[in-house]
C-alpha cells in the first residue's frame, strides 16, 4: 500500500482488521455493529461531544482527571469516587505494557496485583480485561470516559477495544514516536494511526461521536509552536480518515502570556489548516493540561503548580482543563491525591469564572510570532510532500525540518534545545534545522539575550539543565 | 588518569529520556566517556554495553513506576557477566505507590544498587558521588 494521506477503502481496513483482532483473545469479542448500537444507547450525559458542546455554549471550563489501575475493581472504585466529587470527564491511562503491546506482561501484572491486593501496574490494561469487563466502567459511571488509546508504537488493538467499550480515544503518530518510542519506523506508525482514525470514522459515520485526544506535549519543554505543529499534522491525518471530534490538549510552559497566546493560536491555526484541506465539518476543542515537566515532591508546592496551570486554562479560554495530581512526583495518583487536584481545579474555576486574559501588545506579539513559527513549519511539510502531509512528514523528519528537544525516538535529529528567557517563556537556544522565519529566530535570540544580560552569563547547556529542574527544585 | 566510562539509559519499557539525556550531557562535560543507551533499555543491553566498554558504572533512570520489577536481578546478571564490582546507580520516580524515601532507597540497595536518587536530583550530585566511589579524587 502506497503511504499517503488518503482515506482507506473498506477493503483495506477490514483486511488489516482480521490480523489486529487476533493479537489477544479479547479482540475476537469485538463486533463493530454491536458496539455502534451500544454507544448509540448511551445517555447524553455520558457522551463527551454533547457535554463539551454544552460547556462551550455556557463558556464553562470543564475538568478532567486521569487515573488507571491494574484491575477493573480498583479502577471503578477510583472513578466512582471522582464522579461523586464532580469530575466532568475521567481519563483512563493504559499501563506501560499495554501501550507497548506486551499483553502477556500486562496479564502477569494483573495476576500479581490481585495476589498482592494493590496495583502493580501504572495504568489500566484494557485489552486484557476486554470489552465486556470494560463496559462495567462505562455502565457504572455517570460521566464520559476517555482512554489514551493511541500511545506508543502500535495502538491498533488498544483503539479497537477502547471504542467498543464505550470510551473516547486518542490519535497521534510522529508526536508519540518522539515522546514514547525508541526505534519504530515512522511509516509503520502512520499506518497504525490511519487504522485507528479509520476505525473512529466507522462509528462517526453511523451517528456515534467519538472524541479523539490529540496531544500537543512533546517532552514538555519544547517551544509552544512545535507542539502546535504536531497537533495540526495529527488533525489533518485524522480528518482525512473521517474522524470528526478532535480535542487538542496543549501542555503549558507555565508562562501566562506565552501560554495564552499558544492556546488562542492552536484553535485558530488548526481550523485554518483543516479548512484549507477542505475538512469543514470537524469540531476542534482545545484543552490545556497541567505542567508536564519535572514536578515538586512537596505536596503544597505541587498543589500550587496545579492551581497555576488551571488558571492558565481559564484565562486562556480553553474548553477543558486536564488535571494531574498532587502526587505527580511521588507515585501513580491514588484517589485522595486526585480529589485534592480536582478540588484545586474547581476552586480556580469558581474563582476566576469567566475572566480571560485581556488583549495586550505583548499577547498580540506572542501570537504573531507563534503563528509565523507554526505556518512556516507546516507549510514546509506540505511543500516537501507536494501537498501530501504524510509524504511531507516523512521527508521533514529526515531533513530535520521536523524536530524536537530531548526525543527518545532515535530517528529524529534532536537538535532543538529550549531555554527560558528573562521572564520564563521557552525559546529556541538552538532550533536545529527547523525552517523558522528570520524574524522569529531573531525574536527568540533577542529574548534569550535579555536573560543573558540580566544574569550576566551566556545561555548554555548548564542553563538548559537548570531550567529543566527550575520548577521542581 | 584514564577516562572512566559510564553507561546511561532508561530501564524497561520506559521512554522518559529528559533526565538520562541531561545526565549524558553533564557527565560528558565532567570528563567521563558516556555510552548513552537512551529509552527502553533491557538489563542485557546495559550489561553488554558495560562489558564492551569496560565501564565503571551503570546509571539507570526510571520514571514510570515499574523500576522495582525492571531492576530485579540486574546485580546478579552483572556478576554472571564478570561485572561483579561495577557501580550501579538508579534514580527517578521509583515506585507506583506513595512510600517513604528511606523505604524506596533500602529496597533498591537490597537489589544491589550502590546509590539511589529521588526525582529532581541534579547531575552534579551523581558526578560527585561517582568520583568518591571510584576514588577518582
């Protein structure tokens, strides 16, 4: 099959599907049409697209909480607890073995967790539990559920089980190779993502909205523009296969003006590119998550950081905020630490309400610079692929025109080095071979020079290392 | 004084490489030779790299919570490979559940690690320790 950003035929999809469902016994239990009917019967308050649409009308920022344990019972107890505490959406994290398609190891983790009476997995192994048992969660909890179904190398079966269980899912390709994979080929990863997107459209085209989370994180320290580029590319791939509800989740840099500029631009620019390619019926939602870098171990300091991130979300006018927990630097969150995070988020929303950061010259300039940065990279990808995003993506990775800071994937150049400027916005100390316009490069250089002057030293690796731990230490 | 080689990497199925990347930068700057294995490194890969390069230490990073499972048996395998005395350091978020740091530290010392570091430890701390431990100073 020639790899290009073209919608797959039914034949291509169903041919591949036979193999995918054979990877673990629970795959064979999936009946797509039965799953569509199951989802159609879900009450409105369990449908994320409906809840999100209403919240947008009310200009209300919703809150989602992440969790995941080895067994259905542990996970359900945690979910019921958070539902009662007022969480708007519950996000289930799969465990690391499931993410790597190591279902035998996940099975051992479940068995050992039952034996020891505590979760030894860092997330929920949805493929091992299978659709029938996963639906206990959907049926028992009165809020929508999303599952990070498209992580790591090959999420095809994970996504199948996720959608058939009544959960919302996720989509990404290059972004997750950079973030979570070591040596997996990009072309194969893109095909796996196309499969997940094409599967999503099976539901969408039968009247079942499925929201897909699209991360704009990278390693957490990358400049905002690069994160937005990744999200736009993932949206264009998803839209071509027929996904219609895309939720971009941006991780903040914890610089108020810069982050708000990014949050405004991610919505505008994603819609701009979707329309440019003729995808006019896609609903784009924007979320902001909590800090993704190194967290303080001290619980009070972690609580303060959660509060700052939730404030950025509200002031940036996002549709929902993705919480982490006060235990972020200490453990996989238990229900008490997630409750603390939820209460912090609720208080921020109750306090800040409909306040939004006002326009200012500084905000305008940051938005302008981010838009130039993003358009330059995305347009170059389109140019390299002669109009085909996937062909462009494959070439741009080779040339370093798509790149990232601190990648774990060995096939990207990894030349980008981020450093904070005098007021804490993340800038390019080194932009590698990213095709940035001259004025953007100059702007970042000037901003770094202001810090160098203030601190009377040159920006270097030492400064980069200090920045990485500046929030946690 | 000959250059000491250290092997760095993130053990198991863990792909969080920021810490190990910065360790590599810092150790290289401090004059060490670094074999940076990056993400998702098996015990065998750590050991093979250490044997091939005659390394003085293996610096294991882990963030995702599965370290107790992933690190079990590493010391024994080192001994079997003739690396009985190699320094083994581990650092990061080393448990899925909340526990006292002293308990975490003892658990990993019992597994045969010489030094155990909590999250956010600066590379300079490990560099000072390794110089002491190797009596390089």
